[in-house]
């Protein structure tokens, strides 16, 4: 009983593609982590307070939760940020420094949006009597 060479080539190609996929996932994860560190450099998140603390020991408190984009936005008080000696290096906003944090860990939020975007099952229009069934009128 011998294995046909085409089967070995197909298995080898599948292993190669799996290796490429794992390498791309690793690179993407590292890029995401580096991007997060850059955006929050010098700031420390404290889960017990659900707030960020800036390098000048000021709180950035939860300002808004965007459920559609799955983001939580934190902002420093403008009265404090506008008089801070580190403001030129921190933000150009007169509303205070803002930091956004994803509600879902990577890659769930991006992957979820991607898969919802290419889904073959369209969402039912508002007020549709039969969700999941789309009828084309006039055809």
C-alpha cells in the first residue's frame, strides 16, 4: 500500500498554508499589542476603578460606551488637562485626553465584524413579518 505523490503534495501544501496562517496571526497579534501600547504609553489602566491614570497621576474616567463599535471611551477632565504641563506632549484637544479601549479581546471584535460583514444570511428589515426570509416584490 503506497501513498500517491499527489496526496503527499496536497498534505504538504495544507501544512504549509497552516504555517503561513499561524505566522500571519502571530504578526497581526504582535502588531495589535504594539499599537495598543503606543496609544496608551505612560497611562495605566486600573480595572478596580475602571479608569486610566495618566503620567501626571490624574484620572481618565469612563465617558461613553459605544456598543455598536464595542468600545469604551475614557476622558480626562478638561479643567485638569488644559492646565497640565505635559499637555503639549499628550493631547491637542481642549476637551481632555481621550483613550479608547476595546470591550472584546483581540481578535474577537475584528473577526466578528468581518464575519458579520460577509455573512450570507441578510438581516431582516425592520418590521419584517418573517425574519430570515427576504421577499422581492415585483419580480
